[in-house]
């Protein structure tokens, strides 16, 4: 029998076993990647929302502290006013020399903050609609009455709030949204 037809020769000529992935293995791996990516994207949006509201609440907290310190430094009332009565539209810190709660030419503008992101919802509980500090650093309304304020920022189910204590000291809190 010729050598090329023997069983040993046929065994040696066999093709090596295939290595790698087949179509089914590839589709299963692709489905697992898609599921894990979907879970990661959902948790990532929560992280973005939490970061955004923490940053915006920190900005407001700093603006309140600036308002308080400027009132003490200038020995006069300094006002933190939302733009057009809407905290989401931004806010300004200024010295309201004529007491009309509006920024006018000639009144010192200390700080202004831009509009917040559209995804951020603001819940404000400020009795007069503004925050003002008197010369001694105490929160007070224009008529001299006590002023209390809580302003909360919500995004993607995450919330942070800024609360002004009776002493005038602001603090940040976690809020339910």
C-alpha cells in the first residue's frame, strides 16, 4: 500500500482543530457587553446628577457666605437676589443702596452666577424671595424681620440643599427629591 494512503499518513494530514470564537459565542459576548454597558450608563447618570447638584449647592453656599461677609465688611445690608425671581436663572450679590431689591446703575455688583443647567430643578423656600444680610452678619428682611431660607437643587433623583440658620451661618444638607 502506498504511503500516502496509510492511516498514519491520513492522521498526519488532518487539519488542526479550529481555535477562536464562533458566531454564537460572539453574540453571547456582545449581549453581555450590552447589558453591562446599560447598567453602567444608568449609574453614571446618577453620578453626574449628584455631582451637578453638589456643585450648584456649593456655588450658592459660597454666594451666601460672600453676601454675609460683604455686609459685615461694608457695614451695610447686602442682598443675594435670584435673577427675575428664579434661582435656576442664576443669582447676583449686590449692595442695594436704595432698598428697592433691584440692581440699578451705580449700585455695587459684587458677584453674579450664570443660569443653572436645564436638568436642575430648584425648590426655594425663602419667605421674601431674596437673601439679605445686615451689617452684623445676621439674615434679615428689608423691613428688619428675621429671614429664613432653604434652597434645594434636584437632578436625577439626587438633591442638595442650602439652609441658613438663625445665626446667619449657611450649611449644606442632603435633600429628598
